[in-house]
C-alpha cells in the first residue's frame, strides 16, 4: 500500500459518537491506532450525540466499550496506552434534528485550531448526511484540509445515492470525501492486490481461457436481531451485494493499473462495474435467487425466524439471503460466470473468494477427473474468520503400487507466516483517512455504477419477482441457490460451509 505520512495533529469529530458503530468498531480501532503511535500527540476525538454526557461520562462509556469489543485478535491493550487514548476523548451534545442543533458548542471546541486537519466521521443514518454537512458549513467549521467519512449504506437506490452525493458534494470536494467500506480494510483484501500484481505467475492464467468461474461468498451465522425494522428497508442485496461483494468482484476482475497511484486503482475498479452485463426482465429470475430464514438451530442454539425477530411489523418480503450470477463483459472475462452469495443465519460464518480454474484438456492419469464439479485446481482466498490463501492442486498419494491422485492444498496463513499483528479493518482505513489516502475508498462514480447495476434487479423483484424462498436457520441457504449454480453443472464451494 502507499506509504503513510507522519501522523499530523487532527481533530476527529464523530457524529453518532455514542452509537453502536462508534462503540463496537470506531473507538476500539482508534485506540489501537493510538497504541501503535498512529495518532499525533495532541490529536483529539470529539464525540457528537444527543446524550447529554460530559467528558468524564463519555470516557467511562468508551473504556467499557473498548474492553468489551477488542478490535482484532491478539490486540491486548496496555493500560498506559488506554489512559493516553481516553484523555483524547471529549463529548459535545448536539441534535441535528432540531431547528437549533447547538453548533456553538462544537464551534467553541474547535476554535483556534483552524490550522489542523479536521475529520468529520458520519456514523449516522445517511439521510442526515446532507443536513450535517450544511450545518458544519453554516457554522464555519469546514476548512480546506477537512475530510468527511461516509458510512454505508449510501442510499437505497441510484436516485437516493445521487441525492446524498449531491448534498455532501455541495460542501466538500470529491477529494475530501471518504466513502468507507470496511471490507476493503481487511488485510487479505489488500493482499489480493499484491497477490495479483506483484506475482507474474498468476497473470497468464487470470482470464477466461484458464478460469472456469469465480465464487464470492459472505456467510453470517447471526440474524438481524432487534434491527428488523431497519433491515426491512434494506435486505441482503442492498446491504451486502451492492457494496461489499461488488467491491471484492472488482479487485478480482480489474485490469492492472498503470501505477499504484491514488486514482489509478479506483479507475480500474469503476471499469469493472461499468462492464457488468445488466440483468433485466426474465434474466433476473434465471440468474438470481433469494431467501428468508425461518426458525432453526445455529451452533446448537434454537433461533427464531426472520418474521419473529423483534422490531418487525408483520409479514415481510425482505430477503436475508441472495445469490446471483454476474458476468464482466470484457475481453479478459467474457463468458466467465461470477457467482455471488450472502446470507444471514447460515451454518457457518466466513467470507471467501474461490477462483476455480479449468481442468486439464486431456487426463492421462488413472482416476483423474475432467468433471468440472470435482475440478481440484482452485485458489481459495479466505477473508474471515481466519485470513488464508489456499491453492488446491492434484498430487500423488504417497506409496507404492497403483498411482493414486489426491487434492492437496498449498496454504498461506497470515497469522502463521507473519509475526506482526494484523490490523483491524477500521484501524487500517482510519489511518488512511488521517493520511489523506483515498485508494481503498469508493469514489462517487464507483458507488453510482454499482447502484446502476443493482437497481434493475430490485425493480424486477418489486414488480413481479417471487417471494423469498424460506430456508431454515443453520442451513446453507435456500435450494434456489443450488439450482442457480447447478444449471451449469457447478456447485458451491462448501469446504468451510458444510450443509
């Protein structure tokens, strides 16, 4: 990744500073940034919320959150570092929903520090992004070195995403806007760029001549919990595919950028999204499957179905699982299917990319199969729970007598190979924001290109698509997902996701 500059004094203003995202992700990640000396000496973190806390109250709340939600494995936090971090924390009470939100208190906190960078982190619902940005501008708090971080989801379709981008863009230049997708901060995702573009042996086979198909899976064992009211307005397609899974597809399918410049990588990702062949009309039914979990058993515990989750209001056609077949219509990938799937309340938790290569054209060994279902040549890039890369190939089973072939993996485990602690995704991305490095963040045209491909699918579903297919919690998802990939005599990779 591009070299990060020395940390500069910064005021980090977190709107939604007492919310779930701030408590579970942002504060633990910022604490680790501080532990590793990633924050300049007098950097401050100013939480903004409606909760009426003073600094001492907020610091106590933050300390409890950091202890409850460690940001990454093996990231134990020594007390001296935590003490230094807690002293950086402040709280401002402000309600952007009021006619007079109380910008004066925040302005007083920032007064006299106009020379330092300001990072406004909007960990709030996207419908108030524009209101906050206008308020910051009216109060005179936006400087030339200010940056704004936007959390997903950025809209719920192309028009709403465009409206949010317009509102924020009235106040901040595009170079100041950091649209965050925490998947892009994962160590394995960043290593995917290095794997592809720093190792020559992969490039000759990274195309439609040698690759049979690609699978991208993001499986969760958790349900929606008490967030069904939110999830009813979202669903798996908007919540996961439009951003996370399409971002992973871009990194797999993109052309080598001319350089690792800040815009060159993003230029190539946009080209992939623009090359996605649209799904419309009857193609949506043929190339997508969606489901909704019912009651079942996950990790030995009985769990309710989606319709029985708290916060809901009666029947719902919201999908908690989606699988689809995409195609990148360009010279490198034409004809290669990309299968994407994601779902909640599945049998196993994990995110992985499987690049399955074509079989040899003519088998010469006894028992060697040319059946694409059992083709052993594949690369499995696992993002979570552990970060590994497996290259599966055929090898001879040791022993005399009849020659016998067995699949054998070459494995790279990041935890075992590298002694260094793997940074948390938010930790990595926050450091990039502080350094002003937008490489791993989404540009406006990238976000809108993704919505442009997703919207027709949603339109068909809303107009005439079948209701989500029920699947029991603790399973691998609805049968329709198997039918989707099975039409071409392929199967889902289930090594870590058994039925």
